[in-house]
C-alpha cells in the first residue's frame, strides 16, 4: 500500500495546473482564460478603469462590463477596442470580440 501512496505523491500538481488540465480535457480551455482575466481585472486594464467598471461575465466572446456612471460608460465605449486588445493580450489569445456595457 505504501508504494501506491508514493506514486500518488509523485503525481501531485498545483491547483492551477490541475484546473488547466481539467479544462483542457473538457474542451473548455478558453473559460480558464476568461475567469483569469475577470479576476485580474485591475492588472489588465489599470486602476482607473477598474475603479469605474466591473466585469460581469464573458459569454460567446462578449465581455459584459458593468459601468454604473454614464460618463464613464461613454469614455469606456471609446476605449473599448483598446480594452479588448488588452484582455486578449493578457490571455495570449483572442477570447473577447466586443464589450457590452451594462
């Protein structure tokens, strides 16, 4: 029984690698990039934009972004191409095509 235990220890991996492997096996690798971008929002877009927006979800390559103030909504609308580029660059692949403001 100890031999099996030692074999298992050698196969232990960190949670991030395990989740990536799981998503890959399920055919949903893009989802992990989407979740990572949402959780790292301030790092992706910068503090000023992050202070005035909140990513809600990514669905079918569309980022749904909550922006409570109309002035910031207009400003971010004009910056949407730049934000899409930053998000895709962070993920190292095209996961976002457009942004819908809520």
